[in-house]
C-alpha cells in the first residue's frame, strides 16, 4: 500500500536547485485533520480541522431567517437547527426580476428580509463550541454569514452573484493587476470569476476548464435552494484543500498522507482542480503506529508547532520578537538583543518573521508592532513597503495601515478559521 516507509533518510533526498519546493504533510489525530506545509524543513503553514468544529469556513447552508435585530441592522438565521448565523445588512444579496443582484446596505435589513424567509448563506468564518461557557447566547454561538456566496478553486474564485470578472483585491501591484486582467479577458466562457495571484503563470485553457467546473458545481448546489427545511448544503474547503489552494503559487514536491481515506479524498480533489499534483500524492506507512501525529513527529514538525505557543521568537542574529495576545489586540515588540546590525536591517528581518508568525498562529483583528526606532522617513518607507510585500503572501486579508503617531505599525487581519490556540485545544480535547 505505502509508497514510503518512515523513518527514511530524509536528509539524503534529492533537492531541486534554484527553486523552493514545498511538502504538504497530512496527518490525523482522533478524528481531527492536521495539515502542515514544510519548506526546507521549516514550517510555513499549519491548518487544523478539529472533529468538534460545528461550522467550517466556506460552508453553504439553506437557512431560515429567525428574527431581525434592528439595533444591529442584522438578521439571525437558523443554519441547521443547531447553529445560528449572523447576517449583516452589507452581506445581503437579493435577486431582481432581471436576474441581477442587489446589494444590501441602502435600506434597513428589516425592509429586505422577513422572519421565516428561506435564504442561501455561506459561513465567513469557522465556529468551535465553547465547552467552558455556562450560558451561550445567540451572539456567542452565531457565526458570521453572507448571502454573497463564492466557490473556491485553485486559481479562480467563482462569484455567481457578480456579472463581471475581477482580479483579487489582495493583489495591489498595478502592473501585475493589468497583466492578470488582460489574461483573464482572453479566457472564453468565464463570467463572475475572481482571478487569484497563483494564476499568473497558468495557461488560459486551464483557467477556462476550472471556470467551467466551478460553474457546474454552483448549478448543482443551487438546485438544493428549495423547500422549508434548513440544513448544510456543502462543507467549505477542508484543511488539505485550503493548504493546496493557498500554496498554488508554489512548487509542491510531495503530498504525504498516512490514511487511505484521506488519500482518495485528496486524489479526487486534485484530479478536478490540480491534475499536475496527482502524481505528487504519496501514501506513507509509519513503522510505529502508536506515535500520535507520527508523520509530523518523524518529519520534525511537532517542535515547530509547539514553538508557536511560546510568546517569543528568536531571530537569526540574536534579536527577538515578543508576541502578546489580548482581548482587544495583539502586541508585537521587536528587540535588538545582541545584534549589532542597523535598526533597519533588524526590522526587515523581524518583519519577515512577524509575517510568518501571524500566518502560522492565525492571529486576527488589530495587530500593533513596535519596531526598533528608525532614523529617517526613507527607512520608515522601506519597512512599510517590505511589510506590504509580506502581507501579500498571507492567504487571509492582512492590511498594513502604516505608522501611528506613537511610531507603532498598525496591521489588521481578517482570519477565516478560529485562532490556532482554539483549534489546537479543540483537536486535543
């Protein structure tokens, strides 16, 4: 059955020169799915789907409006009989007689939706049950949802309620946006699609194929938008699919999987969206089946995972960053340590690691960074520019808002899944 037996002589594997390659490791623990992205033996991505997760980001529901909350200009919707969704006015989409869609926000939500009305919605974030809570309110258990539904492909995102094609707003370089739009306009039979950054070197024929697949998927899903029974129509992308989609712009060397069920699941997804990766999927067999997360352990990933729960990170030249999460925001402090280099060089190195830590720890909301003091405006501009380039690599929306009056760099990040600590605790519960 197995393509590889572990432990093998990993350090003797042939490596491609001049090109960064990524290994995707797929492991399981008590029903929870763990996926690590490893580049040159360094953890670059971590996704966990706890078995207890009740709502997954991207899941689509046929839901019922329970009541309108005028003070919030929002509606609470019943997703599946157990979970509630919070639909804000701006996320309402109503189809007109001509087939076009009207966005919410211009009038009160109570004038667009009524209690008992059936609507299709999509989860904008994941939801994990709070096992420690003694009393759970609608607000506590309500996941943010939207009627503006999208389907994620590898290089395209289908937005069926949008008539025109667009380039992902996460791509800010004007020259690149112009090139990508020219390429997208050259593709036949694609409407209502958002082009992802990973599509830059993809042949138009592949984009057309993916667009048709997504369109067919949407037609099949929309056929279930009928009746008065609420329920889940389709789950959102799982940890493997999110990892493959997020790393579509990189060269993937291997996808290692220890269970045949997951192997078949990943193979089916790759046959549809990533045919070039099918031969990269490798079933592996561990020599010791009693080790929890054995694949992570043998590939020396567990230490990196555990390190994510430390409040500090040591940089290469003895500098360090301190990460402190609070209810209101995350504060990150850059320290020189014994590093003798200039403040700018230390800050630039710290910025790269901060981008990695923000991504791995799945930090969200407001992030304030106290970098070392810089001498002039040019140095400050260099740091902000570098941070924007780093932010573009994040699969979630990470925005750089610049320097505050106190000299702190303000970032905001909109995460799609619960925080790493919450997912980790739920997966090990």
